[in-house]
């Protein structure tokens, strides 16, 4: 995780993670489908994972990507 620049992950989240932007961000639509129990088609699950990976990587980078400090 330390090798991936934070700026690259943010850019991925803002482009791939949200695209297509209209009528609403795609990941938001898939999250609503998941919450409603409508995420049943394989293509929707794949699409959810595809658009969700940048967000997961960004979260992991922010949580665990810091270099350890000497203590």
C-alpha cells in the first residue's frame, strides 16, 4: 500500500469509483441496490466490485498505509 500514491487513489475514486456520474454516481446506485436486497444479478455484483475497489484501496491506504513511527 505504501507504493501507491495517495493522489492516484483519490483520482481513481473520483473517476472510476463514481463514473458514470449521471443520473447518480454508479457506486451509490449499487450501494442502494445492496441495501434493498436487489443486488442479485452477477453483472451487478461485478459492477459493484469494479466500482468499489478504488474506494476500498483508498480506505486501506488511509488506515494502514502510514509508515510506522519509531517509538
